[in-house]
């Protein structure tokens, strides 16, 4: 399954040689779908048109080659709307007040700023009220596990981090800054983040490869007094649990009695298993390339050793096929195409399938639909999208507002339950178990739940005015 993109192609068509109909036929034969036509210039002999075409990524070059080789057709320019949206970057810094004269300058900079600096030096806690610290998050990556692209480096990771900063601002009014680090050294990453942490109210780790990400987050959480949250781990787990809570209500099953198979035991898979156990699951089977994790096997990865000790209660051996026999739930954070119809047919009745690999799910949704009672993916073009965007804006909004020292397990569980609660009982069905990322209630509900959990667990250092004791 490839991803569709939109191209704008500017063509000169020599009327005596070719017609627009020829162009339309060529585009259709190459898999292009014309969605708009704009006439730029119309002359006696030549017309210039901008043609907006939806096309699968794999067909981009083919379309341009076909058009370029057609008699009477000249390709003037090709624009990709996705690339146009990224030109010059997607975020900027703007002042909250204008500097119009010397008096303004003296207030925000020298000499007036000196008094503010000394106030913070005398009481570091005032940084939360007198600087942007209380509303800022650093989005930190080393570019080693970017989306489904892998280790593409810090510069290539920047567009993703900018996009995340946009979502922080639009959805939760949080100022986020992309910090793409040109190092893969665990100790160096930890040292850098600690060194810059004084200017931020929270740290969002992003797209750092497993198993290094576990150690980086664990150390930073222990050594900093601001929330540190690795979204690839915990964001995925929180939203997956939220979707599962509602899916279980649809099929009338209890998490404690369900047989749950989690496939792809990297950063997200480990965190999903841990959160499911905390939510009451008892029969989890963690499956990776090496098969079902079990106590009988020796693992160099500390996270895998812990999972082996706390999952697979029957000591089952084998791989995905064996794990799925009679399973109630499949949760995939692995790779496309590993699941087939036979696997689904071997599962229990009223099964739940979360095929969350991106961009290609573990099984094509069209293939899975007849054999899964509830189906979810990580994609936006199918119902029930399991998307981290439902989680991190609200979690950080809540953590910042109560000045939490950390994002603990109770806060994550509260966030999952809050996301699930946005879907009302009379709305919940097989096609709607998780709210849209554009549902304004999500951030509000997650914020409130996170703050209350932080207060209850005594990690909050402030009670916001709108929160009752």
C-alpha cells in the first residue's frame, strides 16, 4: 500500500500536435487522478495549464517521464504540495509584544531585564513565571528511528520535529522547539539534554532507536525534575490502550480475561505490554522476529528479559501463528504484510485487530474487515486511527500546568481512560472506538485527567486554579 501525494504540473500544450484529452488519457494510464485544471495562458497555438493530480508516490517519476516524451507537450514545472508546505520550515518564533521605542527596549532587554535576571537568580522557581519555561517543550531526536524511515540522521528528521512542534502549538498552545542532535552516543545525548533542560518545562523524546531509547528516557527521568516523555513508547501505548478499552466494550469482553498478542517488541511494543499489564491484562504474548518471548529463553535486552518474566503465562513457544490461536486481541507495531486471513480466522470470535504499522499495516484493512469484529490502523484514511497526536499535547499541557516532576504510570493510565471517555456510549461502535485528533475535547479531558493523577501521586508542584481539591 503506497501513499498518495498531490502534484501540480505546469504544461505547455501545442494545439496543432496535442490536445488536453491526450494529456488526460496519459495521466489516467499512469494512475494519476486529475482533481483541478487551471488555464494560465491561452494563445492561438499554445496553451499553458496547471494540472493538479493525485498520484501514488511510486508513480511520480513515471508520470513526468510519460508527459515529457509526448509530442507537443512541454513540462514547464512540477510542484509537490507536500514539499511546498515545508519550504523554509513550518514554524517560526514571534514576540509576544512589539518593541517600538527605547522604553520598550529597556523593559524587555537592557537595563530592565537585569532586575528580572537577579530575581530568578535569587529564586530559581521564578523562571516558571518570568520566562517561557512554563510553556515550553524540547522535542529531542537523534534521527535514528524516524517514522517508518529508520536511521536517516538528524537533519532529515527535522521536518518531523517541526511538524510535532506545530501540533503542540495548535492543539495545546505549547511552544515546542525541535532539537536534532548529531550524535548517537547514549551518554552524550543524556548530557546534552540535561545541559539544555533549564530552559524547558518538559522534554519530548522522539524517534530514537530501541533499545537506546529506554536507557535515555530512564536516566533523564531520574536525573531531571521536569517531565520526560518518549512519545514513540508511551504515546503509542496510551492511545492503543484507549482504543482497546472502547473496543472491548463493543465486543463485551474484559481485559483481564482476554488473550492479547503484541507483535513488534521495540520501543512501542514494550511500552504497550507494560501499560496493558498495568491496566489489568493477564494473558499477553509478546512476539518479535525471534518468536514468542518466554522465560525459557535468554535475552541480552533488559526490557525483553522483563517482558519474558511477566508475559506468556503458559510458556508458549513458536511464533505469530502459534500465539494467535484463540487470541482475542492482536496489536501490531511491527511491519506491513506479516498478518494474513488465516491468522485472523484462527483467532477467537469477536476479535479485535489493531494493525498499526505505518505506512503499511500488518494486513490490508480490506482483507481484514470480514474477519475482524473491530479493526484499527495507524492510518488516517481508515476508521479508528491509533494516533499519538491524541496523547502528547494533552499530557504535556497537564504536566506543564501542574508543574509535574515526571509523567508517571498513573498519569499515562489516566490519559488513556480520558481519551476513551471522549467517545460517548451512544456513539461507540465498531467504526468509532477512538476520537478524531481534531476533537477539541481530547486535549481538555487528557489535561484534566493528567493533572488529577499527578496531584494524587504527589508529583505535581502546583494546583491550577481551575482544579478543585
